[in-house]
C-alpha cells in the first residue's frame, strides 16, 4: 500500500500492468472489460427512474459509453490524462480530466452517482471531500472500495466496509434494502440511498439509544482494573443485542402473519359482499403501517449488524492502544528505583527547608495486612523528617492494636491515640491534627499507600515555591492485593471550577498547618465529603496552591472504599452537596449546585435580568445558507437574545434568501481590509460579544444566559461549552498547549460522557482557549487582539484567546453542560502562538488526550527515540543523520557527526536512487577511525546522543559506548534504534554473543573484522518484513546478499589495503540485546542503565533502547543493583 497520493501514477503502464493479469484495454480478450461494464449498465438502468448518471473515476470511459449507448445521460471524469485520452471519440465530450474531490466536476443533480474502486486511491482527507460532494449531488450512490487489497501500489486508504458505511451515514446515506447483485461488480458493492425525514418509532429509538450506550463501553474511561473485565462487559452487551435481534425477527414474522391475515380478510370481505370500499381503505392503512414498521425493523437490523462489527473492531483498536499507554505508564512509574533514590538522597542534602511533615492517619476497621502496608509506605520514605499521627478507633481488633502500640514504642516519630469508640472520620482526623507538631499536614487513609518518594517530592516543591500552602499530586488506584495498579488520574493546576465537579486534588494532599488557624477544624457535618469541604475552605486563604505532576498516592480499591464508587458510601452524596453549596454561597455566586439526571454535579446560574450582548457569525469555509439558518433559528429560540447580529459572509457570496430584520447586518469579507474597521470591533459595547461559526446549534434555550453568567459572575474572560457532532461524539471540549506549543483538544472524537486519564469530560475546566465555534467573550481585549486580522476564522479567534490568556494571565471557562451541536467537522487549527511558560492545565503523563493523540502517541517513533531527552534545553549529537535527522537544527543545539565529510557523502550516494543528495546535511564532526573525544572539541559535553541504526555497524560496541560515556554529562542519554534480526536481512545470522563483543573490545577494533565481514556476506538474505512478521519466510527461496567467497575477498581487501568494509557487525533481537546488557552490567563493562525501551511495533524492523549515563558510584554492588533493576522493567515487552 502506498503512503502518498500521486495522480502521475495512473499512466499508460498502470492500465497495462497495475490492475492484475489482464490489461485494462478495450479489445483485450474479446472485449472483456466492455462486456463487464455492459452488465453494470444494464443493472443500473433496470430502474426506469435512472436517466442522469455521473461516474466518479471513469478511467477509459467504458461505463459512460455503455450507459450512453443505452440512452442514459451519462457523464464521467478521471484524474488520469492518459485514460481520458483513450475514451471513444463520440464519448469524449462527456468525460473530463478531474479529481474526485474537485467541486467543479459535479454539475447539478444526478439520479445516481457511480464510484467503483476509486476512494482507496485517495488520501483520507480527499476521500471525505469526495463523499461530501457526491452526497450533495444525488440521492443514490453505487459504491465499492476494496476492503483488503493492501498490495496494490496506488492504494493508500484501504478501509473495511463498516468504515465507508459510517462516512456515508454522516451525510444521511444508508445501505439500500435493494440487493445489488454482487456478481455484477464485487461482493463489497453497496447502493447507498439518502434517507429523507426518517421517523423512527419510540421503541426503536430506545433501542438505538441502548446501542449508542454499548458503543460507549471502551477502556479509555480509565476506570477499569482489568482488560479482561472490559472484554467480559462487551461480550455481555453483545449477547443482549443479539437477543434484541431475535426479538425483532419475531416481530417481523408477526408482521408477515398480519399481512397474510389481511389478505385473507380481503378475500372474505369480497365473498360476503361487505362494503368493499370501506374495508379496502382499512386494509390499505394497515398495510402501510405494517410496511413502514417492516422497513424500520429491517433498517434497525442492518444498523445493529453494522454496529456490532464496528463496535467490536473499534473496541479492539482502542483497547490495544489504551493498554499500550497503560503499560508505558507502568514502566515509566516503576517503584523502588535505586538510582532515583540515590539522586534524591544527594538532592535532599541541598534543601534549604526541611520541614517536619505530620501525616494524619485515622484508623478504624481495616485488614491487618493492609494496615501494615499503609504504615510501611510511610516508614519507607526517602525523606525522613516526618511524624505519623495515628488515632485508632477499633479496640476489638487486638492484632491491629498490638501492632500499633509496638511500632509507636519502636519509632519515636509515630504517635498513637486510642479512642474508646469511633467518633467519625472528621472527629477522628481532628484528634490526629491536635497531635501534629509539623509545619505541614499530610492526609493518608488507613487503607492507602504513598510512594517512597512522596514526601521528598512535596519538600522539593516547598523549596521551589516558598509560598506553597497547599500541595497536591496525581494518583492511581491499587487493588486489594497491592499487585495491580490502574486508573491513573493525571491532574492539572488548581481550579475552583473543577473543584465544583470533583474533589480532584485529593490524594496526595499536604497543607500548611497555619491554614487551620484561619479555617478551624474539619467539619463533622460534612462526613464523607469532609476533605472536599476542607480544601475549598483552605483555598480561600492559601497563598499558593501547587500541583506536583507525579503519582505519589495509590488509592486502594476495596468494597468499603470511596475509590470503588459512590455506592460504597451512599451518605457522601448529601455531604458533597452541602459542602459545595456552602462554598458557592460563601463565594457570593448567585447560583446553586445540584446533581443532574446523569448523576453529574452541575452549577446553575440564576441570572435575574437579561444581559445585552452582540453576535458575530462567520463561516468556517464556504457560504452555506442551510448552516446559517440552523444557527439563526437556534439563536432566536434563546431566552436571552442578542441586540445585534453581524454576519460575515465569504467572498463570492451572491445573495441571502433568508429574511432578516434590522438587528442583522450582512458584511462581505472583501468589503473590509481588517476586522478593526468593523463597528462591532472598533467600538466594543459594554455588554458581551458572542462569536459563532455558522452551523452550530444550541441544545438548550438558556445557553446564552449561562455563558454570560460565567463572565458576569465567574469573572472569566470567555466561556464556551461542549461541542458535539451529529454522532454524539465530541468535536471540542477546550484546548491545552503542550510545551512544544502543540495544541491538544482533550476528548476530541470521544463519547460525550467520556472519562480519560485526565478525568471526566463532564468536569468544569479553566483553559487558555475554548471552542472558537461558539464562545461568549468580554469584547474589549478580544477586539484589540483581532483588530489587525483580515479574516474572522477559527485560527484567528483561537490565537486571540491564547494571546489574551498568556499576556493578561486570565482564563477561559469550559462548561460541559452547555451542549452545542455542530453540523460540520472541525480540524484542529495550527497556530503561530508561542508561550513563554508551560500551560498549567497540561500534564505530560496523559496518553489519551483524544482519539488521534491515542493513535499518534504509540506510533511516534521520534517521541520514543527521544524519551527523557530535553531537546530544547539540552545539547546533543546525532550520528549519521544523512538526509533525515531525528533532531533538526531548528529544534535545538544538535551537532551532526559522520564517518566522512559532506562532500564525500555526496560522492558516495551520487548514484543511489534512494538518496536525494541535495538534502544531505552538513557534517559538524568527522569521526572516521578516531575516537569520539578526538573527533569532538575537548570542551564540549552533551546531554544526549542519537544513533538510529548505527550500533549494528560498529565493530566494537563496548568501546563505542565507552566513547559515548566520555562525552555525555551525568544523566545524559544514548538513544538507540536497533534492527531486530527477525525482521531484517540478518534473519538467518547467529545472534551476537557477549564473548564476541568482549573479543572486539579487547582487540580495540576500529573497522569490521574478517569474521564480521565474512559472516555478513555468507548469511545475509533479502526478506520482506511483512512476510517475516507473518511467518512466511522460506530461507531456501530468499536471495542472498553475497557468499563466503565475496566475504573472503572483501575481508582480504580490508586487511591488505586498509579499506573500511561497512557491514552489520552485530546481530540482535530485543531479548538478546537485554541479555547482553545484563552480562555487561554484571562484568562492570558499562556505565549506563536502561532508561526506556520499546519492543518492535508490528510490521516494523527495529526496537528502541534509551541508555542513561550513571553518576560515579564507587560501591560496585549498588551500581549493579541500579543497572539490573533498570532491566527488570522491560522483561515482558
């Protein structure tokens, strides 16, 4: 399958050889192709309503020819100039050169559009545009696209049938119930028909909603412990759907019986001479109802079948990607890393503040083992200046009581109080608080665990933020047996609006003790939500609230724990509402908090009067009056209506058919040079400004009033809601900005109630920018930022938001319960905004921001190769970048090194068709046969070295890594992409052993040895990576690179004449490389540990290993322990 689209590919040679064994020619095999298309033409014209036909991708015009010969008004176009040049002369006026995504090729309305085996040749973007154009010009589309032909060289978008069903369904086209004979074209041929004003009975609508709910079951929610549980849930749901199918089939049989009964009734009526006209009318009405029901049920059956397949396939892909993300997270957050512990010990010596931290631990009924684990997690802290305040309220458990008394005697940092009876979580915690002597107070539940670096990270943050009064970290869940971690929550900075949705700061939370002097003790009236109430109160007095973006807390999932769900402690619901409404009232907001029908916490503003605002409507692309009408109708239905509406229409607009009153102003884009000339931006009113993209529709009549309230009452600069498409999937729920200034849209493409590792899409959020499709703004700042722009479009609106927020330190708010529907898809805009500081609502640990990110995150080779590397701030070396460097000069301070100069490289590759010599990069350092330190200036050291497919060419791997060690700073990385022999021409070569590596090291090889040269040429074979992955390699049938004789001659030449013969000197698999590293670590031959590793992705030929330089460690056993521990993280990859 090809990677890029090229119209030049469809030349004469393509039609002669590219379509199988039979050339695509008029006269071949007695007119085989003409006979084929004649059959299609006959089938098309069986329907007498078919007169005007368009063929998209008509090639040599055979089908157009056959249709016109049968009297049809047929037209066609094709991208191939060669193909169109061969069209029959009298047909040429009706066949044009053009692409499927070119609007000029579609003229008027057609009775049917035919598109046979075309869209798989186009990019996905071109294909979507072609589908849009076809659907706009007809109500019937005869379509086929090969679902599995990946081998055809011009196929770049091969998709399963369900994929095309989904794309056409977005435009209201469904598979017709008319059966298209598969022998006429192919088994995957479909007739799509436009469904007009389809009214589905309530029962069927209910079933459809149930199916939608099923599709929502996928593991991105991040709340499931086990992948197998998800599979079981889906299997259960599929069984239920299959049962529904059975019920529907029964109803269909009933329909048939009813029709049969009516027919008999008809005959009986005639024979009995009853009022025939009246009875026939009754029969006709009954048959219409039954026929409609029949059709609805058949459509539903088709929908269920498609959804079953789509749900299963989609689930498998999402589950696989999510599991990969989870595995990477677990690897990256491995516990008890001895090197990290060593680093922490050294860093703690430099802390200027080393406060005593008092950990409050109220203990009630708890399993003895779990209690021990909880307390052990405190005693194992790398930061030792802590106090553990335990209040015990379960005297019946003698084992726990005895254990607590023993550790309190043994460790002076542990204080114990025993209560006569349990007084409740709040009062028990207050007893702990009275025991506390520390400057800071930390909270720990009796069944949970803190990581061994939890207090170290807290104190580190205190040293970096002297005003830090509240600190909180990320967290995950841990099972009852403490052997499975799951459901991480990667948080963002403190946000009072997010706190209205969830107590997301809880676990691990630390507070300055002085805050209790201002807020008093923990309120027992809020038991079950006492910590939520506490944090909201404390936030009013905290100087700074600091988020530590690292998991420091494992929240235990046991039946009585809040982590197992709200059902575990039902009494918390009332307590939560009490705490939240108290906060809203105290903050002076004219609003109330309640749980909505879905169980989500929602803030309802009470605006007592309508606020003035103006609206500006723009078009995302070309003018579309239908889209404008939807938006205007929705706007007119609002309780709070605009006083003025400005509509900016694109250039080329003719006239507006809609009737508008004096509130509306129509402006053409070409009537002004910049937006600052417009009255709405030149003299912004004292009210508010709403920006809308034509094609959005509000799902509530109080949308405008709620958005205004966020500005009026909440104090935000702008406000928007949840933008959903017609499939009830999220188009936008705000923006975050990554450190590389890449815009990320959280939840895009996910279900409207999605949960991810970033939390719920139904949480209120503060962002640097919210959806530019619908946003209520304070006009003053926005008008200034937008004034110099020539167009009002999504990019400029987005950039204005980002500029306002970063320069003025304000925020936009996202309201998940303000639902806005869009009838057009949105692509994430590319902006030119550069931020001077990191977006505090970005968390680098999130791997499932949105559907596209989920895919990209596991396919981004560069990101994997540069794991842990700070390209922007560090200095690096890249070995042998040639024409395609991993790190470009624009990205950071990187130097390129190669075995020879740029001029010599150009000579070397001058006749290589695979190398564009004009793109060969400058070489900063020439390595040759010198050592790396000899090749590079003595005063230069580096933070990373990138070596993609280099290590296998190195004669002496150990010595080569030693040279890297010499130029790298401590903590520097070697980023290695290494070919895996199972998928390369090293397929049948023997794996390199440690003995061979040591032999090369002791002999200080600077060029390949005779053994390495001969082994390569004697055993290297040409294989296909795809075949290797599928186990289809037959060594005897593979072409060899050379022979023993070739290898011997080259080895002799190398020895006698000093010529460097480049071969693969070493051969590895992922596992063999790690076994080699293990032995070299044990022999103390390397000063590195493994920082990150990725096994081969399917159908790739490499694995990635990132090594990290160790500091000077004199204790050999400690060094080995660090190195071997780093290997253990990747054993199961």
